[in-house]
C-alpha cells in the first residue's frame, strides 16, 4: 500500500523536474542569443559586463531581469532596453539574431551610436515597440519594412539620418498609436495613415511636401513644423507647430 501511495508523488516529482529542466534550457537558449548579439556590437564602456555565459538573463524569475537592459516579467524575457550606453555597430547586421526570441515585445536602443541602414525588424513579428532615436542610422527604409507587424504600437526613429520616402507599410500597421520620424531627411509625401487609435505623429524637420492626408485630422498630437514651404497644412484643426 505504501508503495502504491508513493507512486503519484514520484510521478509529480518527475514532471516537476522535467518542467524545471525545460525552463532552464529556455533561459540558457535566450542567454546564447543575447551573447551572440553582444558579440556583434561594440560596447566600449562595458555596460553589458554582466551578460555572462551560463547565467540566466532573467535570473530567478522573480525580478525584472538580472542582466542590465533586459526586461523580464515572471521569468520571461520580453524586451531589451539598451539606452544611453555608448553602444555602436551595425544594427542591420546584429538585430537578425533576435528573431530567436519569440516573446520579444520591446526593442529600445535610444541614445547610442549605432549606424548603418534600418535593421530588418519585420521578422520580429511580435514586437509592440521599437525605439531607435538619437543614433546615426541612415539611408532609405524599404517600403515593406513594417509589413505584417500586427502587434506594433509605437515606433520612434527620430533624430537619425534616414532619407527617401516614409515607408507606406506603416499605413498598414493597424494598431499604431505613436509614430515619431522627426529630425531626419525623409522626402516626398506623408503616407495616408488612417489608424483610428493613432495618438501621436511627429514628422517635423524633414523634407516632406504635398498635402497632409485627411486621415490625420483626428490625431490628438500632430507635429509638422520645420517642413518645406510647399507642404499644405489643410487640416480641420491647427497643427502643433
């Protein structure tokens, strides 16, 4: 009888052990991805010094993240907040490895020295927020750069050196809440952004021209100052200049 009663306990322990092993394996896999990303960028000030092989980025799962700049919730890695760290390198080369983090929701590389073209983020389909402001990114952004990003809500590419047209795929990001493209060298027309929930749009200090689309008339905060004189400010309410 005692042997029979101990059998359910043994099974429960085996399941718990298997679950723990799976969790540990997932954490080490995340660590491997982040360490590969780290090797592809430059960290002259050692800000990512506690990114160490064999450690779990989210620690014991009770805190916000053991590794600097790693955002965790309930032990799951949800984002990278690597801001004002003096980091540099080519994001278009390094960001691709992050597609191996299926739960990634936020990327923030604000206030660093990253250069090169726009990284390919559309393969990070689960992203909700992308913050790349105040770097040295440049060149034209492909039309399909945001294609299929159904969860994306916030995009900040301000204070870089992007040029060419604003990618029209932004008009198909249905959940878009905030879009900042200010202080770049974008040219051409403003896409017809008709997202009903769009709350903030800033395209100031670019080389845009043409008519401001009617779809932007209900945006709570819309900034168009510093654009070339041929832009027609034909909205039903005053622009915030």
